[in-house]
């Protein structure tokens, strides 16, 4: 997905537009994760770029997208650009001495 999302459209409530935008992003992710994995892949991962426009977009981690969108809304931005490309992911072993917080 490669799209510029408008946050201020005349005649539409900004809060509902924001929720619709987040819903569209989640819907895309769910659709991509339903695609059958190729042999040797463990999960679907995403390469993401985010910015106020396509020219200013920078590489970001998939888990930070919602926070970045909320930041644009808090800064009263009019739009943002998001590019998400699905790729295969491979699990890696935890480093020696790693202890999970429990």
C-alpha cells in the first residue's frame, strides 16, 4: 500500500476520518497476513515509510505507525503519507543470557 491520507476533508468529522484511516491500514495488514507464506518463511513482516509527503517519508518500524499517525493529528497536520510493503520474515534465536521480564 502506498497512499497519502487526508485528515481534513470538508464535510467529514476529523475523528471519524481518523478512525476510518486506521481501519483501512489494519484491514490491509489483515489481508496481507492471510496470504499463504512461501516455503521457509515464518511470518509476514512489513517495510514501512511514513512522512507528511512522499518526498519527506522516512523508514519506520511497523509497530510505531499508530503512534506516528496520532502525532500528526496532535500537530494538526492535514495529511500523511504511508507506504507499507509486505515481506517474509524469519524468526531468530534469542541472544544468550536474554531474560524475559515476567
